[in-house]
């Protein structure tokens, strides 16, 4: 019987898959002694508030061909959510599958530091809440206000200056921030997951320039969307991924512009409140309603709505949720589930049959390998509605790709899982 301690989990977007991801996957195995790697992969829309550059199915196949043993989907309502909701759902999914180890990339944070920081921070304390609200009223963005509140909370607990400085350094880096959210989710869910950090190599998370062996996904997306061929970027992506990504054009987020305008105009005409949708405050709803909306690029549209309080990513997520029809009420329903309600299998390696058997035996949630069978497997309205929301997101993603490149793709309920 296989030991579940032989499995390491990774939460990823692979937007697109590159050498840095391969480096993390290999080091995750080496550092944990794992024989198998299970990936939880973002759906068709990602946390930056944009459509994924390639379908979840294609990105799953790239991961499998580059060494992953099984890939499960993180549904778009959560893969396009805040770092906290993204991390919580993904950690819950891995825990529900019975996986005991989670590897994540960081700029310089260790698992011990993240655990200590999670112990020190009390986000429910009156001091934290008061500081957060005051900073938000002063016009700080949520990430800025949260950092200020964390530091105030630590000061009130008598934290040493060295800890305050290190905390500020850690929480100025995007991978560190997401890793802290994983640590926080593990703590709040009472998960048995053990966190293993792999230090990022090469380019920074937002670095737009290609250099060295490890270019950022930001730089690679920029080159692909500007017309560079995948073969021209082969120094930065594994051969197996390059071969796959050469078969279809990347989807440009600019395709959202006209579709979003039509969506928002229809909602306003119907009298729907934009503030009903996830991540859309009343103030932001009014700002969107008054906006011209007609822009040639998605980046320009988001920047036109950006303020000091509303970050680029927050606005992009809000627009994505309006486009996908994800409401605050729906998100509350899905978040109220005690755990991830199911695990949808995107693909696996033939030589990992033992892994799948072990996961099916120990999983506390249904594993869906054929979406058409879901109504018989899912016992709650929340679970079924979440899968339907992902199917809708996938259909909208397919419509954007068809509009751009006249490529027709099968709908989610018609797709076959990837086996390599």
C-alpha cells in the first residue's frame, strides 16, 4: 500500500509553464523525498484577473509531460479570487485528497519563518482590525493597509525591531505573500499539510525582461502576446511545454474589452447592481458604470479605473467576476463549505495508477474524472453550482479564443481527461 507521505502537492497557474516551474517541481521532490507530484492548477481565469493564456487542459498536459503525476483543477471562481480565498480553497482541496506535503516558491522566506509569522499575527485582534480600517479610510490599498495592520499588531505584542523589519521585507514580495497565505490557510483549516519552500531562481515575479535561464511568466506572456513564436522562447521553457504551446495561439486578455463592455452595458440596462458581483464595492461599481469602457487593450481599461485604494489586480479581478457572473452571494455559498466540495481531475500519467488509487481511497471528497458524471457524484447544491460556474467560465474562455483565432474547443462536459 502506498504511503501518502510520498506525495508532494503544488498549487500553480503555469501561465505559461516555464523553466522556473520545472525547477520548483524537481526541487519539491528532492526536498520532501516525494515519489509523486500532484498539482492543483488554476482554471480558465487566473488570479491577476484575466483569462489564462492557454486552456487549463493544455497547461495540465504541459505539467504532466514535464513531470507532474496528476493535475486537479482549481475552479475559476477561486483561481481568480483574492490570495486568501485562492490559497484557502487550494489548501483545502489538497488536504481533502489526503496529501500531507505542500511545496511553494518564495523569494526568500523559509517555512519556519512563515510558521512563526503565522503564529505572531492575530488578524482578528482589535488592534489589527482598527489599524486596517484606519489605513483603508486613509486611502491605502488593501495590501498596504494589511501590512500596516500586521506591523501594528506585532508592535503591540512587543515584537523586536528585527522581526518588524523582516516582516516588512517578507511581505513586500509577491511569492512570499502567497506563501504566507498558504501557511495561514493550513493553520485556520487545521490541515496536516507540511509547507516546504523552494527559493525562486532568476527573474523576479513581475520582471518583464527576458534574461538568464529563468524568465518570469510575466516576461514570457508579454513576448507571446506581442507575437513572438514559442520556438523563439525555447531557452526559457522545457521542450515538452514548447511543443504543446506551439499548437495553439495564446489568448490575449485584450479580447475581454469588447465582451466586458457588452456585458456591463446589458447589466446596467437591466437594472442589475454591479456591486452584487464579487470584489466590486459600491464605489468601484459607480466608477465602472461611469467609465467609457471602450479601450483597445485590457491593460488600458484596468489602468483607467485604477486608484490609490484600488490596485490593478483588484480592479482586474472585479471586472473578471462581472464578466463571469460570479456574485458575492455565490462566493459566500461556496466559501461556507467546510472543505473543497470536489476535486476535478484534469489528467494523470499512465505510470501513476498507484497514486490515483491511493487518492481515491483516502480522499474525503468526490474525485471527478468525467464532468458529465458530476450530478450523480455531487451531493450538495453548492458543489454542483461551483462546477457549473467553472463550466460557464470555460465556455466563455472558449468563446474568446474562437473570436480571436476561430478555434472551436469542446465544452467542459465533453472534455476527456489528459493521459500521458
